């Protein structure tokens, strides 16, 4: 399931925009808009990270079961679920941030050339 979701997100995030985006960004404004779009995507991934870090803690606090028996299999399963999503979201957030930074830099370079 996680692999299928990852592949779906990859296609949705990287492949589909290439098919839709027929023109390569040419102007500082084009790059600025892309920088903003990628910044929003990076922040959305960071929000997923925060949600799942919180989910792990809350699930553990409310579903830990009898302390004598330690972690239940359900807590361990939730930890694996959250950790998998957190790991993937961190990778995507980093990549989106790199794209945002690069397009921001390119916009600044083009503004310098125009000015």
C-alpha cells in the first residue's frame, strides 16, 4: 500500500506537471511562481510530518494498553505506519524545498539581468 501511494504521489508530483507544463519557465516571474508553488508543496509535506509525529504520540498515549505488557502490537503497527509516512514526507519536503530555492535563485538572477 505504501509503495503504491508513493508511486502515485511521485507521478502526481513530478510526472504530471511535466506533461501539463508545455513551456519551460523563461522569466523571473515564471520562476518566482514556481518557487512559491514548490514552497507550498514543501510546507504541505512538513504538515504531514507534524500530523504523523503527533498521531504516533497520541496513539501511544491512548492505546498503549496495560503497562505491564509493554507496547502492544497495535502501537508497534501505528509506529511503523507513521514512521514510513514521516520518512517519505521528509524526502519530498527536502526535494520540494530544493526546487523552491533553485527557482527563487533563478528568479533573482533573471531580475539582475533585466535590471
